C-alpha cells in the first residue's frame, strides 16, 4: 500500500473482519454441527460464539426465534464486526505511535 492508502487501512481491516463474519453467518449450518474431534469442535464453538450476536439480533428483528433470515443476521454481524475491526485497528495504531514516540530509558 502507498502512503496515501494509510488513512484507509482501518477500513480495510474492518471490511475483512465484517466480510468474514458475514460469510461465517451464511454458513452457520456447517459451523453449528460440532465435530467429535476436540480441535475442530473447539474451533467450531469459538466460531459460533463469534456469530451469535447477529443470530440473536436477527431473531429479534424477525420477532420469531425459529424463523429468521440469515441474510439479516449476516448484515448485522458484518456491521458489528466491521466496527470492531475498525476500532481495534485504530487502538493498535495509536498505541504503536505512542510507543514509537517515547524515548528509551
């Protein structure tokens, strides 16, 4: 990336995390079937926790916990995790800038 792209890096990080969350939400059928292998099962449990806020919000929007749209859930998860990724990038970038500006003792 060039120096002009530096202000947009937070948006790139947010877009990647939001897209990842949306794709995982659309594939909830495979993620929710927990495997018997301990490593794969553990990863699936973590991924389910990762996409659960959007599923709960979509059920709230639909008014029915048994029939809700995964597209709504994917959009909600995308927005949530875009924001989380974007803010996390700026916190890390600010911390790095502050540490770089400090002098060694």
